[in-house]
């Protein structure tokens, strides 16, 4: 990677080098286990001119999203998050029976179904063929496309401008951040709103969430760098909310520059926090690499000692980010016999790179392991409750991040 994808600068400084890993959503079927598996360098750098943190765009979204394994509706907390969002957004934007809402990367319709329920016209734009088909079956109109300026203009010509454009958990997934932002601008009405949720680099750094760095996330935003990215497509940041999702996300509210007006106090407050954390200079990034190395040592020490005591450890969840953690730490089935996932698509498959079998969740109660390593640590509250049944045989939950913690669950 030689140039910053937002500002074109050549001044890119290393933040953390996680080695070479396969694409984190490329779960293997049994007949792929004897085939070669490509791995790509996973090296996070930050541009010292615009401060956009980024990894090299080695895997195109077309490769990732052709057949995507992530169905948002499998997470109870995501569905609830979406319902609350739609209620709040309807109030802020003043959505009524004549409004039009577009969601980009609408997945299986987990969010837009709440818009449909309110009788508001909507359209999802979702690149994955299999996931988009699930949305249409659930009654959510969905177009199978990637968003770029041409798609945005075509949708506007056919359906009219959108009063609200939602782009949640996608703004990091597109290497052409400028073209994507221009696409958002062509979708939205001149007095409309754009709402974007994306992981916050401030909490990623502060809370050591390095497993959320993977090939499908091309860039990592502060509010400062997100505002620059929005401006590249003619949008102005108006407001920001801090959310607990993904361990810490930002919800950006933007409008076409000519309609935007002054940003709120909250924008200034978050920008101040980012500046105080040193994220507009190299000092804020300096310690991160050493803290990442400590997560690896602590997890390996725990797994090796458990194995030597003859105790059993299995995984819970097979999220994409689990694969950054497992690959970076070098955890294979001798240390983690299997993991389980609620998504039946993954059952009988293997984690990329580390080749750990993925089974159905019922396996845990059948085997009664001593420890369950929770890979989607960001859903901690939800999972401590869901997995409380391990208490029956004295099992414990292990959370690897922000630092290794072992949780004794109560009945
Ligand atoms: Zn830059």
C-alpha cells in the first residue's frame, strides 16, 4: 500500500502488523481442507496527513460478498438494536407515510422490516445474492447491487430521492470510500439525512479490540477522519452518537453540505476526546502493538495450561473477527477442539486458516466442557445470560478481550 485511499498522501505509518491471514468470512467445507488456502498480510497503518487508519485492499468486496455467511437476524441484540434505531430515526427525520428510506448493505432485511412494519416505502441495496434473497422472502424490497455513484443515481431516477439513507456496518467494508460516499449523496434528497454506523477507532485502540481488524474492514474511523470521508462526497457531519455496539461504534448523522448547518456540541465533544487520546498524532497509536501482543500471550498461556491440566476448552461463536484472533494467536484444534455457532450455514464447516470445526450450539451441553471461550466478546451481557447453563456442571466462560477474563456464571 503506497497511498492513502482518502487523501492520496504517501505518509502512512505502521500501527500493528498481524501477520498474514485468510479472509475472515471464508469458512472451509470439509472437501476444502486438503486444498491450498491463500493468506494475505494484515497490517494496519495510519495516514499522518488525514489520519484515516487503513489496511491494504487485497480482497475485493466482490469476492467477500458473493456468498456471505453473516445473517444479521441470527443475533437477538442486533434485531432489537435495529428496531430502536428505526423508531428513533423516524422521529428525528420525521418519517411519514410519504417518506422513502434506503438502506445500503441491508443484509437479510433485519432493519428494513421495521420500516415495512410502519407502512413506509423502502428499498434495500445488498450485494450478497444469498442474503438479499432472504430479505426479499421476508417482504423487504431488495436490489442486489454494490453502491457506487452510478447505482445511487439509477435508484434515485427510478424511486426518487430518499428522505433517509442508512448505511450501518458497511462504511469500513468498501475500499472506494470516496465513490461510496458519492453514491450516498446521489441517493439522498437535497434536504435529507444519511445515518451511518461504523466502529469507532477510539474504542478500538483504547480497549484493545484488535480482532475487529480484518481484510473485510478496509478503514477504521475516528469522527475526525469520518467527517473528512463524508466531505469527499459532498456530505457534512451534523451530529454523532456513541453506541456500545461492536465494543464501541459511532452513529454519524450527515446531510448534503448545502443543507447541513452547524454541527452539534456532541460532535465537538467527541473530536476533543479523540484529540486528547492523541489520535491526530502518532503518540495515540504508539502503545497499541505491544498491547496486542499481550492478548496473544495471555490467551495462549491460558489454553496451554488448561490443556496440560487435562481441562477441556471449546469455543462459542464463529464470527469473522474470531478468525483474526485465532489466526494471530495460532490457536488450532489441539487447543480449541471446536467452536459452535447459531448460524446453520457454518455447521460442518471449519474456521479459515486455523481449521477449527464449527458445530451446532447443542454440542456444548452434550459435552459439558470446563471452559467456553467466547469469540463474540462484544455481546458479553447477552451471552453471559444465554450461556448461563454451563453453570450446571461448573463450566466457566472465558472472554479474551479487552483482556483475558474468566467468568463464573450464576444460575
Ligand atoms: Zn490520508
